[in-house]
C-alpha cells in the first residue's frame, strides 16, 4: 500500500526532512502491509476479548534483581545503541545500520 508520510507528518505537525521521508515511507508501508495480513485471518467462532484487568487485581510490584545490560544483550542477534533491535534486517542491513 502506498503511504504519503509527508502528508501524515504535516497532519501531525511533525517536521521531517526529505531523507527521513524517504527512510520512513517504506517502513510505514511495510507496517501497513503487515496489518493487512490480519484481514485474511478467519476469525469466525473466535470470541472477542472483553473487559480488562482491574488495577486492584494486579499483584504488588516488588523490585528484584535485574540483568545487566551486558547480560541482556549477549544473546541478542541484533543490537543498536545498547538496545535489543527487534526487527533485525527487515528494513536494512543486518548490522542495524
């Protein structure tokens, strides 16, 4: 699906450079195409989710031992700027550049 990122950015009052528009356009088109796949899923007989969990039903948030950044990243296939990169090479090179 063709997406006009420039028009979307203007509507949202976001200033994008020509380079950013060129970069973001195929990314957004890929996202929309991925979402369109959901239209093909047969959901007959599947009940919709209803309701939500009430805050009073949540467990208490108790801080515990956490992993170091090095431990978190050691098994990640793709990383960028000290974070796990989820999509890897979907939109570019495998190195994340």
